[in-house]
C-alpha cells in the first residue's frame, strides 16, 4: 500500500493552482503535448514515481502525465525548493505528493520511500535519489521497468553505477539531450543562478569579480550571464578542454587558490565535493558571497566554514548566513550551500522547463512502450528534434528547408 500523501497545508491548493496556471502560459510545447496525451492516453494505467523540485513547472509536467493516463506519486528533490502551495495543488489534482518545504534529511528520505511504496513501473529522477533508494532496498526494484534522469549530477552517478555493474535498471539520460544541455543547463542555470545571488544578497554584479568553479554547460552559462551583467569572470577548472574553452571565451582561468583572494562572488558548479574549503575561506575578501549551483550541497565545505568561524549570524537577509572569521571578515553563504537557483530563487524559468519537461514527457511515453536493457540510455534524437521544432513554431520562428539538390549533396561522398 502506498503511504498517505504528506503536504504542509492542503488549503493552499487554490493559491498553488493560480501559480501553476500562470507558469503554463509560458509552456506551449507541454500544452500541445498534453492535448495529444489526453486524446491518445499513451500512459493509461502506468504508475510513475517522480522525484522533482516541487515548482509550478513540475506541476505542469505532472498535469501532462496525468492527461496521458498515468498514476503519479511525487517526492521532493530538495526540501528547500518545495513550494507548499504547488504541493497542495498537485494533491488536489490527484497526485500522491510527499513534499513539505524545509523538512529535515530524515523526512526527505521518508518522502522518497513513500513515493516508491506505490510500486511504480517507471521512475523519474532529479539527482539519482529514487534510483539510489531502489538499489539500497532491492525488493523495491521489482516491477520497476525503467527510469529517466533530469540532472548532470544524476547522470554522472548512473554512469558510475553502470561502470561498476551495479545499475539494474534501464535509465534514459534526459539531461544529456542537446536541447537540455543548451537550454536548461546553459540558459536556465545561467540566468536563475545569477538571479538567486542578486535577490539574496542585493549585490551589484557590474564591476565585481565573479569566480565560477567548473566550466561545464551550467558553469559556462553562469559565466556568460555574469559577464553580461558587467562582472569580470574568473573560471577555475580541472579539465584542460573546458579550461581552454573558458580562455577562448575570454575568461581568466586560475587555480582556486589564486582566485580565492580575488572574488567578490563565488559560484561553484562542478558536481564534485570540496571545491571551496578552509584554505580558500582563510584568504577570501570581507563580504565575499558563496553560492552553490551544483545539485548536492557538498561543493562548499560548509562544515569547515562553520568550524573556522567565530560566529554565524543566521539570516542577515532571507537565505543568507554571515560567517564571521577570526580576523573579523564576514563570508556570506547563500541558501546554506544548497542548490542556489532553486533554494533562493524560482529555478529555471517556465519557458526553459517547457523544453526540459517536454523532453521528459516524450521520454516517458517512449519508455512506457519500449523494453530496454539495464544501463544508461540516450534519449532518441527524434524526441529532441520534435521538441525544438515545436518550440520554434510556438515562438513563430521559421526555418529554411534544404532543396533536393542540397539533400543529395549532404548524403553523397561524390562531389
Ligand atoms: N530544475 C531547475 N529549475 C526547475 C524548475 N523551475 N522546476 C522544476 N525543476 C527545476
């Protein structure tokens, strides 16, 4: 028996619905998909457990899956990103919701288990949490046919599991589609991370030095937005190809030890732990802002920051804690070192999630009718193309078409 849903306050449903309706106006691709899903019912009777940030955009995805006939059970991906009114609205719409803003780690783990207690056929993950629980309690794996993963960090983890021969489920790497990397990781994370830092701290980005750790799709988007706002950007990297890309994009590249005394704002986006540590805190400027744009809260060593500080002034502004150093400097940690764009702002804009979740919904439809072997699978390119084409049509953007002679030229090796 699935466990009873858990939301903060079911009475918030109407407020949540209004915000979901508003977000949906920027999500035309998902709306078209929902129309088709309600006619064709491709997910009739399919039981799905999802772990996702409980936002209006996720609610739009949930409504689409429900329109396709699915039964949906939802756990929060991160308690700080859960919006309680949206959770209430989803519950009222018939989703089994297990999500309460700010719940502690034990409560969060309980919510994941509760969503899985519905015995899903498909799991949709955002950070590999559900897959982790499924593999830690193999009884739960029975009957689960496949999964989809939405984040870079989750896909990284899945690939490690697959390399170790530990992954017992086929999982589609939704994160890795070209549309997702470009639109969600670069533009979504780029904009929403700067938005979160500015909202939380009120800092003037123009003229400041922004240190971006990690120049993947997210880091490069963050760096581009910071530069667009007038910052001098310093990038730190461990991979030569990415470091070269940052140099050629016009950024200064330094080891973190050298960047630490220069930065006014630090944004870490590497997917790895211990990127900002005690050695760096010791040489940072007074008032330096520390923010994590990576999925897990391991990139800033918050424990070392706390241990090395003489006091912590909690919530000097909403979402900001000031850590006073022995020499009087104050370092400003945003959102407790957790995923900053969702904890201190609204995450990716709805127009971005329209694309991510359209890819996700089409991937679910594909998974529901396809048998795959355990392992990490690419999402078919046709899904990505369909989403791109539909989004452009919704934006009123028209394309050229190849002439028959051009098609022949491209498909032949003889000139
Ligand atoms: N991930 C990043 N931004 C998001 C949003 N707005 N909703 C759900 N998941 C997200």
